[in-house]
């Protein structure tokens, strides 16, 4: 396991990809809109949309607690971990070969 910035990789796979957010399903079950949730939780619609669409890379415990309070759920109802889901990480960009100086030509 290696640490790359804030991303942990295992065997070339991004472990964060194994985390899925089920906000859309919870909203549907409760017949609640993202705008209503935003008003009740105090988080912007944009940030909730990022979370709902799986593009968030982190969530504060205070936000998680507020979501669970408003949606009357447990964190595990909102967030799931599936070890079989990690997607391959993007390959590291290749660096151009160093240019030779006049002295080494």
C-alpha cells in the first residue's frame, strides 16, 4: 500500500473508488429534494450534488451527522464500502526525456 498525496493506492487501484454514496436513493425514499435537504442540513446544493454524484473525496463528520439526522438514517445507509469496486487509477504521466547539455553531446 502506498500513499500518493491524499490518495491511498493498493495494487495500482484507488481505494476511494470502493466507497459509494446512496444519497439519491435515500432522498427518493423520503420524497425529499436536494434543495430541501440543503436547507435543512445547511450545506449548499452544489456540495450535496457533488456528494450525491460520487465526486466528493471527503465528508466532514458534522455534515455526515447532519445528513443522518435529517434523513433519519445511519452512516452505513448513506455510505457503503465494496472492496471489489476499486477502479484502476490513472497511470502516472510520463516525463519527457531530459535534454542533453552541450557538454554531454
